[in-house]
């Protein structure tokens, strides 16, 4: 993002890709992790590749050194650039053969490479199957039918693919023409390319699709001394054996604020949004179950298990978040969504009002609850904002309900931050607590209900 204007990075594709991912950049997802996800998903969809997705990359804050190889770069310098990144000659050939199976060279960016008029529609594909991740780029090279513009250019200086592919007398290319070898070799070099991170960065284990994924949409106090809990459970049904969603009864078994299991259970109904189903990029199917319930504010909820019961067989499976005591909910800090809002004063500036209900047992006289608001600061000529977390004390709203006291904060918020996230933190030491990663996007255009 800091190097877009360099000659070595010509092409709208880079800017367009950053634009595509920008709204998903958050304190939990760096732009570099989202780019890794983009590669993993696209090669899964275009070629059924399985590239492990590890997360934890930290975005750069400035440009790096020059030196991305270009079409005219000689083979020695190109080899050096790959070596610097830990790739030997065979890896280099493999990376280029795996990269140049999708897409094309654009005449608007590279009129010296693409013959004919300079026009958006004049592009030269690397192989005849530019939308498929396959070894056709390799076989067309080996059988002399290629129209790859980086091989057949009349000006040999610009034939970088020809130099790279032939660097070891075609030994690697001959191996790669076997589709099974091509696939596993591409998976290997892509994994190494994505996981090449500075020493100080620790990446996670590869992500796996989970069977159960709960979402809490609303967890707030109602005036009548009850807590409203609204959410959804995503269930993977492409398991072995597969699950028939119409045979499922899904309930939540939960612990109250003091960790005692409630004798009541929370029912769910089969989802309605988008037919109650969705799918993942590795062929997973998911079905959604929704819940909306109230419970006495005096007991609350601190965690829940998801209980699946088969209608037909009566078999019961309990998911307790991998033995961690259930899916946790902070029972002491409630984000009062209906009392909060984001009022747009004009198309640029707004005012964010956040109201929280804090359990009185957690209040400490010497430390006010804090809102950790993430501001998305636009950077010049880039879609990816800089994320700055501002700590803002919440003030007593001079209102309370039962065991909870209300806190409130109002702050100006520019348009770039209208969809952002915040945490609410209370207390210090052993009494400290945190409500993480709340979302402002539902607040836009809402009116703040008054506290009564
Ligand atoms: C010697 C190294 C390389 C050189 C000289 C090179 C050169 C180029 C050039 C000149 C273009 C055309 C850009 C445009 O007109 O938009 C291009 C496109 C492309 N390259 Fe490379 N490349 C190299 C390595 C790689 C590697 C290692 C990958 C991926 C692993 C890769 C993936 C791609 C893709 C996907 C496109 C198509 C972009 C589009 O359709 O918009 N390239 N490359
Ligand atoms: C490339 O490097 C090799 C050995 O490192 C050297 O013999 C050769 O002359 C170099 N070629 C060019 C074009 O610089
Ligand atoms: C060359 O390889 C391509 C891709 O595998 C194939 O479609 C084409 O028929 C081959 N042509 C010749 C002349 O072998
Ligand atoms: C490698 O393959 C290309 C394309 O078939 C061919 O032109 C070239 O002569 C081959 N190189 C060697 C050393 O065989
Ligand atoms: C492609 O061209 C090279 C070099 O002229 C030749 O060695 C090779 O046999 C050709 N391959 C095919 C499949 O025609
Ligand atoms: C071939 O391309 C190189 C690199 O762009 C350029 O310097 C050279 O003048 C070109 N040669 C011809 C004959 O056009
Ligand atoms: C509180 O009001 C909600 C509707 O706003 C209702 O569903 C719930 O049963 C009430 N709870 C109690 C404890 O009265
Ligand atoms: C749960 O237990 C309480 C107290 O033991 C009892 O009053 C209540 O009826 C029970 N509720 C259900 C749903 O069983
Ligand atoms: C938005 O607020 C800032 C700071 O208060 C102010 O400088 C700017 O003029 C405002 N923009 C609009 C369009 O009102
Ligand atoms: C990226 O695209 C946006 C919107 O089209 C544009 O404002 C910006 O200047 C572009 N950045 C670069 C470096 O081309």
C-alpha cells in the first residue's frame, strides 16, 4: 500500500485488491492477514488448492526496499531477489509458474509488453485458461504453443518467464506439467510465501472450520430487570456423517453470573436470514439457528454450551467450546445497544453515543470504565486506514437498574470510523473485566432510547 506508485508495482489490481479488503481491516484482522486469506480462498476456488491459513501478520507502516523483479530484470538479479526471501532457483521457477496461471498483462500498464493498442480490453493472458488454476501455463510452454507475453515477446529483454522457466534447462517445468505435482508444489511455495514474516511475528496454527460458531448480537438490560439475549449459532452440517438440519433441535444450556447451571435452557429456531444456510470456500455447508430470550438480570448468563439433539434418534451432542467451560459471555459489562446510537450531523461528522450497564460489584471508586474506541484514520492515496485506539472514560449516566449502573460516553466520530469496533474495560487487577470487539455498524441512523 505504500509502494503503489512505484514502477515495479504497476497495475490497478493491487489498488483494487486493497479496496476490496479495506472494510474488513480491524484490530483483529490485519490487511496482510486478509491478503493471505484472499490468496488461500482464490486458489481453493480456482484450482481446489489447500493452502494452510495461519494468522497474526502485522501490517507494515512504511514502504520497504525497492527490488521486485520486473520483466526486464536479468536472471541473476531475479534469482537474488528470490534468494533474499528464502527461495532457491527451483522455488523461484515454481512460484512464477504458479503465479502466472491466473490473470494477464495489461496493455495500459505495460504497453512495451502487450502488442497492439493501449486499451483496457487489450490484455495478454499467460495461458489459454486464465481463470483456472491449472498447469496449462506449463504445458503450453513445453509444447511451444504458449502465447505468454513474457515468453514470446519480440524483445527478448522482456521475456522474464522464458528466462525463469528455462533457468534449470526445464527440469522443474517438466516436473510441474503433472497436474498432481503442480498442485502440491504450488501449495508448498504459496504456504512458504504467505508465512514469510519478520522474526518478531508469531503466526497461529492453521485455521480449521469449526463445527459450532456462536454469535451474540445483543446482550443488554431491559427496564423490567431482565436481560435480553439475542444471537445465532452457525452449525457445520458437512460433517462425517453429515447432519440433516431439519432433524436438529438446538438449545443452549447456560451458567448464570455465579457459574451455576440454569435449569432452564434457551431454545433456538431454524434461521430465516438467507434461508438459514451459508457455505464456506472449502465446500462446507452451514445451517443457522437463532435465539432471542430474556432472563432475570439478577442471575444473568456467563457461558453456554450448545446442545444438539437429533429428532429421529434422540442422540444428544453437547459442544462446550472444546472443554473450556462453554462459550463465554461477560456477565458484568453489557453494551446497551438500544440506548446507544451514531447520529450523523452531515456526510462527514457524526456523534457516537455508547451506553453500558456495569454490574455494581465491579465498580471501583478509583477507576472509571473505559471505552477503547478504534478510530480508522484515512491515509493519503490508500484504502487501508491506520487504526488508532483511543481510551475514553465513560461517565456515570446517573441511572441504575437493580444490580447494574449505567455509564455513558459521547464522542465525535468521522465518517471513516462509522463502522468500527470498541472494547469496554472496567477495573484493575483481579477485578478487571473486558467486553471485547463490539461493533458500531448497527448504531448508524438509530436513535438513542432514553434510560428510564
Ligand atoms: C520474476 C518474477 C516476476 C515477474 C518479472 C513478473 C511480472 C509480471 C508482470 C509484468 C505482470 C503484468 C502486470 C499487469 O500488467 O497488470 C504480472 C502479472 C501477474 N503476476 Fe507476475 N511476475 C513475477 C512473479 C510472480 C509471482 C511469484 C507471482 C505469484 C506467486 C505472480 C503473479 C502474477 C499474477 C497473478 C499476475 C496477474 C495480475 C492481473 O491479472 O491483474 N507473479 N507479473
Ligand atoms: C550471473 O552470475 C554468474 C555467476 O554468479 C556469472 O558467471 C554470470 O556472468 C552472471 N551473468 C550475468 C548476465 O550477469
Ligand atoms: C499443448 O498443450 C496444450 C495444453 O496442455 C494443449 O491444449 C495443446 O493441445 C498442446 N498442443 C500441442 C501441439 O501439443
Ligand atoms: C525448454 O523448453 C522450451 C519450450 O519448449 C524450449 O524452447 C527450450 O529449448 C527448452 N530448453 C532446454 C534446455 O531444453
Ligand atoms: C519445442 O521447441 C523446442 C526448441 O525448438 C524443441 O526442442 C521441442 O522439442 C519442442 N517441443 C515440442 C513438443 O514440439
Ligand atoms: C527492449 O526492452 C528493453 C527494456 O525495456 C529496452 O531497454 C530496449 O530498448 C528494448 N529493445 C528494443 C530493441 O526495443
Ligand atoms: C421484560 O420485558 C420483555 C419484553 O420487553 C419480556 O419479554 C420479558 O418477559 C419481561 N421480563 C420480565 C422478567 O418481566
Ligand atoms: C428452575 O428452578 C427453580 C428453583 O429451583 C424453579 O422455581 C423453576 O420452576 C425451575 N424452572 C424450570 C424451567 O424448571
Ligand atoms: C467535521 O468536523 C471537523 C472537526 O470538528 C471540522 O473541522 C470539519 O469542518 C467538519 N466537517 C464538516 C463537513 O462539517
Ligand atoms: C486507488 O484507487 C483510488 C480510488 O479509485 C484512488 O483514489 C487512489 O488514488 C488509487 N491509488 C493509487 C496509488 O493508484
